[in-house]
């Protein structure tokens, strides 16, 4: 299984990604939890993550930041995700390339500048596509721009649903309720694949 979680900040992606990876491991399915830009120590993604979350604020021009995100994604895709998928392990990914596009558009980076970055990342993935992508939503989640950001994610979801299975899940109840919905969808997908 290759499962991705997408959506704006503060919708529960990280929590649910961890819960799903733990659940899959508990069922005997060897599963690795990954995240974009990544928080693996001594990896490029860790550095990019620190640019956003460090107490030492870095001022980085928006397009430059998107390029750093792309570089961190490529590092994790080629060195962690793809080798583990080829070894038969499942992957749960907290964010996919969708955030690269959504946050770039939100930060008013021209789509003409962002599209080559997205095309490059999609090419890096090659034939590896998610089995399931969960687009998480929550009323009032995120920053002041959450409505616009949610709209960008909806547009991406409509496009990508033609290529792989995309499920929109609302996380307005408890995290356990949302987790139950996600696990039900994963179980349903597995049953369909068994036939």
C-alpha cells in the first residue's frame, strides 16, 4: 500500500498518518511513515522543515522555498520511499506533491513557474502512484487563507482523481472518528483489490 494524506495545515494529517502507519504495522503489514518536506535527522527535509519551524526565523523568497521543498521531496522519494516500496513495504506519506502546488499558488507564485517543478516531481515518482490519497478537511482549520487554500486542494483533487483514488474526509469530529473512517476506506480498498 502507498497511502498519502493531503490538505492545509492543522487538519490532522500528521496525527492520522502516524495512526494509520501504526495500525498497518499492527496488522503485520510492514509500513514506513514518511513526511514532506521530511523530518529525518541529517536529511535535506529536516533542514527545510527547520526553515519553517525553527525559533531562528529565516526569510526565504517563496519560489526559492518551493525549490527547496522540491529538493527535499526528491531526496526522500529516491532514498527512502521508492527503495522501500520496491522491497514490498507499505508507505504512509504525510503530504504529497499537492502541497507544492497549493502553497505556491497561495503565495502568489505564477503557475507558469510552479508547473515545471510539479512536472519534475511527478516524473521523479515515475510509475509509483498512491493507492489512496486522503484529502483532509476541517472547518476553520489553518490560517486566514484557509478558504483559498482549501479551494486549491479541491481543484488538485478533482484533477488527480482521474489518475488514482482520492477520498475527501472531513475531520470535524474526534480524531478517532476520522481514523475510523480512514481505516474503513483502506479496508474497503483492500477487499476490492483481493477480487
